[in-house]
C-alpha cells in the first residue's frame, strides 16, 4: 500500500519563511492566530484560504478573502492542486509539493532509497 506526501514551502520576498508538511485533512491559512498557518501581513485576510486533503488529491479554497487567492497567477475560488503549483496569498508564495509512493513491503512504511 502506498501513499502521498504533501508539503508547502512558504516564501516572502524570495526568502524561505517556513516548510510545512500537510498531514491533516483541513489546513486553514490566514492572519488570525487561530489559523493552522499564520501569515502575518496586512495583505492577508484573517481567514484567507483553506487546503482540503483527501486520499487522492488536495484542493485550495478561498474563504472570501479581500485580496483573493491565486494559483499559478490565476485567481481561484477553488482549485485542485498539482505538484509544483504556486499559491499566492498576499505577499506570500506557497509552493505546493506532492509525491506519491508505493511501499515495498506489508508494513506500509515509506521505502527508503539508497544510492548504488
């Protein structure tokens, strides 16, 4: 049995701010301290966007933000994310990374790779 790993690399002004593994079904993004990912900038709404993860895919949904949510320079209300999509929220760039893997044994553990 395999799985999917999902991550966000968050940059502001071309500087890496955070690296986050997306391990829950729902991740809220915004300026509010109760969001899962807090982006402190006045261009970010208190509850700006949400990422929804299921077994096969991830989706981003704008939560009625003032300055919109963009994926690959296109304004979106809801969008199915693909590997290497760039999400723009205010002055932040969120790089979505997704990798599928197959386990090589019955334990369900992600296999390790070794150089030959």
